[in-house]
C-alpha cells in the first residue's frame, strides 16, 4: 500500500519471486478485468466519488490467500474494502518521500489521480492521502531517497517478519550471566512477564534478549500520569489493579504535588516519602528483591507487585515513539528530508528518556548524537566525560528542575549492558560496587564507545532562569526549567552541522515559582491558583494547562499519606492499601 508511484507493483513482484507465490496487482488484475476498461478511462467516465465506490466494491468481491497484493493508491480511501483486506492479511505501507513521489509521477506522465480537481495540486492531494495510509497499515516501511526496489522488498520482508514474531520477543536481566554451554537454557521472560514483574529477580533491569526490531516511584510527572491512567480502567479491572505512587515529599514542585494528590482515585493513592527520589527508587528496588515480602503478599493476599516508572521496560516504549514521532514531524513539515541525521538533546536524571532515543536509533531513526543535559546534579555529565560514576562526597541538590534531581541513574545500567555486549557479570560487578563503595570506573574502550554517540553538559540555576527569560522575549514561548536546561546545554555543545531536537519534557505551569522568578516578578508568594492565573495572562505558548488548574483545586480538598524514609514503613503502607482495597 502507498501513494501512486511508490513502487508497489514492482516491489510486489520482487517479493512474489522471493516467496514463490502469486502476485496480484489491483489495477491490472482486478479493476481492469472487472470493468473491461482502463482505470484512467473509468475515472474519466464516472468521476472521483463514484470511482472510489466502484473500486471498493470490486475489492470487496475479491479474495485470495498465499498471495502478494499490490493495492492501488486510492484503495485505502474506501473503509469497507480495507477492513476486508486487513482481516485477511498484513498491510504494509511503503512510505516514500513526497518529493520523490512527485518526481516519479512526472516521469510517468501522470498528471491526474483520484480525488484531484482544478483547485487541488498533486502535492496537496498526496499530503491529504497520507492520513488514509497511516490509518490502515499494520507495518510501515520507510523508503529513503535512492533506495532500490530490491532493498525496499527486503525491508518489507524484514518488517513483516518482525510483525509476525512480535509475540516471541523475549527479555533478560541486565545482570544475566550467559552460560558457557550454548545448549544450556537461558532464563528469559516474555514482554507481558517483564512488564508485570518490573524488576528482574537478581536486581537487574529487563532488556530485550535480541537486538531491536504496578508500583511506582516518581520524581514528579510519572506518578500523576500513572494514577490518572489507571483511574480510567473499567469497574472490573479496578477491582484487580491498584496503584500506589511514592514520591519525595519535598522533592517535587508544589504543582507536581498538587497533580499527584489530585489524581488519586478509589484505586490509586499517593504517599509522600520524607526523602529524595534516589531513596524512593532504591527502596522500591529492594522491596521487589525481598522475596519474603513479595511471597507473603502473593500467598496471603494473592497480590503481585509491579512497577510503572522506568524501572519497568514498558515505561520506555512510549518515549521511543516520542522520538520517532518528533523526527517524522520534522520530515513531514519539510524541515529535513527523510534519512537526514539529527542530534537530540534531553534533560535527564534517570536516563530513561535518552535511553529511549538510543532504542529509537537502533530501530532506524537517524540520530547522530545524544546530548545529555544535566542540572547541578551532574553525575551523568561527569560520567560521560570521564567514565567514572562517582557519588562519593556528592550531595543531592534541590533545583528548579526537580524531575532530574537524581544521582542514582537507574537506566544507565541498561545502556552499559548494551554497550558491553550484554555482559551481565560486568553489570553485577559495577552496580554492586556502586551500592557498596558509591562509585565505579568503566574501562577506556567503553568510555571511547560511549563518547562516540554521547556528549554532555550541565546548566546552572542562573543559566536556566536566563534561558527561560530570553526564549520568551524572542519567541513568546515559555520553557519549563527542564527544557531550559536542555536548551542551554544544546546551545553550548552542538557543532551546528545538523539540526538539534530539544526534548521538551513538561509544562511550565508546574513550575510557576521558577517561571515567575525568571520573569523577575517580585511578589512570588501568591497562592498556587493565583500563580497559574497570572501565568495564563501572558498568552504564551504552549497554552495554559487547564487540567493542572483543576487538579490544583481538587488537591485543596484531598488528603494523602506521608511516611518516613524507611523501607519497612513503606511495606506497611503497601499492605494497608492492599487490605483496604482488595479485601
């Protein structure tokens, strides 16, 4: 499937030869034989709307198995026929750059396609049609300029294989030690098991075994998102699934806290912990590894613990999509051509979002450099520059960008596992050393490998506020403090040889006091609601966060729990919540 000129017929024939199966071209083998006239003559006789209807009927009356079918460019505009095809096969979208399509159609001397009239240009119509191709595909193949039909055919076969094998993808722990005997069975988990269990039994993090194709601790935004998401379950599922969000009581902004507390529902609760995010995450990892406690919950209450932050592989998947989407948006808007490289700059503390960008690159998005942006807690920046992860004499600083106020970066283990060729023994050694001695050093060849793809920098508090102020003055856009950190670092380290995508990670309203300080508004001691209304009056981009206003109002009426920084106290809260909800 794809636009006229995408190469569907030629690619279909090549695939048919490779698979040894029948090849059917909708235009030649179905439409023209049904109508006893050419497709162009039919379009000329009946007009656009009637043509689409008669074309759809012809396809509905057709069935075939074990065949490669090359659809017409207009087939996807007829819903009923596409449902018929989708139920009986796998639909592959050949996504060819628009400029290539226009050039090919000129060479083919095609000056009119279905849906075109005197008021619509060929280019505009092709853009309009993309929504239909995106609606119906099962798997999508990007065809860069200059790619041969043979290469496209191979890409299609690979894409279909991945689509068919999706349920066989397995996951292992980053601390898994590969057996010397190749015939010895490897302990793997399916995707559903990896997501449900969250943390591997040996304390490692789940990663895919192959190369690429719900408890929650939060430093700010994930907690409210998870609470809100699971609150929309149907009644039966709410009886089976509940969420407890542990957040650093004084380590998130007032508005983030309002969002977390205001997102509580009958099956979701917020618990403030009198410590920082590092403690919350480490404590949850230890609780997951405590087989006595997890076994007790299973036997006594029939309850299984899971996680919903980036401890869990499932948390990274949406972020992979964000990076792919950002790149494809630039392509579709004409800023870059498909296949052109970009750099990405991401404010990070737990290394999840930037790791998702690494996975996006492995899946085909042409990212050249990953720019790691830190605030004053710049342990990751120092590590990327030196290979030494050192927490000794390093104290967590509270900054304007609290979601990256993290010193123990959980997802770094996944990256190092990937770079060290899945050496689980090395991961166990390094991260046990970090736990016991508070530092580790990787060998020079790994440092060199890391620095081939990563650059890093950090931003002071004053630089963060200055970036917010200057960006608003020049563009009318208000950066949140995390995005401001990324912009400062991107401006400093980029070499200006290719575009840089700065990952904007939050809405500025959540950090109203910092924004007001950046704008040099002296009277900051307003109520939370009045701060939001004041910022709304700026008529800036992005628009005001209406949902946050509602959450802030709700938070004033809602209670939440607060506990000491003690694993046993957190366990006690978990058990009470289980008793209150499930029993």
